[in-house]
C-alpha cells in the first residue's frame, strides 16, 4: 500500500505487476523503481556471433543450431546492433573482415535490404576494405549464405 501511495500508482496495478499479470509501461516502472531507490539501465546486448553466423556472416565454417530462423527482418534488426558495435570498436580484426564482406555482399546483391540498414560506418568499412583479397573470398561465402533465405 505504501509503494502505491509513494509512487502514485494504484494498488491493483502494483499487485498486478508483482504477480506478473501486468505489462507496465517504462514510465510506471520508473516511478515504482524510484520509490525503491532503483533505476532502469538500457543497453545493447553484446555481440552474438551465433546469430551473425546464422544470418550468413562468414565467421565460422560450422553452423550453430538454434531455434531462430534467418529472415530479412532479423537481419535488419541485427545489422542496426552491429552498427552500434562498430562505433564502440568491439569487433576483432577477423570479425570486422567477416562483417565487412557480409555488408559488401548485401550492398552488391541485395541493395534494397542494404538501404534499410545503411549507415555511414558501414559505407566507410566497405570503402576501406573493398580490394582486400580475404574480403573477396569471404564475400563469396556471405553471398552463398544469404542466398539461402533472401
């Protein structure tokens, strides 16, 4: 009752949150947590290599078994995360080369999808690495991987 009073949220709403029956908005959660002396921190999850490989990024010769099926929508969501990771410099040299080859394949063979995920850092990576011999081989692998679901 005290939590409801201090947060300005009705007691039934607090009870529904506690029992898992409610799907509270971020605003309501923030008000409840402020009373409890807590805060919400939102961050991008770490790089998930298995999802990247599933989507066709040539990081490994083995396929990861997963319940997630590759799709255009999942690719766009993950690519937006990758843009964030590139800005934070969390990729190894090998991962950067694999991701760049993947982005080159998208840009050259599926330009409409590339336009959906396009960001300046991707264009910069592609222009820097375009003539790298390793990139050409990995690009062929990425094209083959992408063609299985696009």
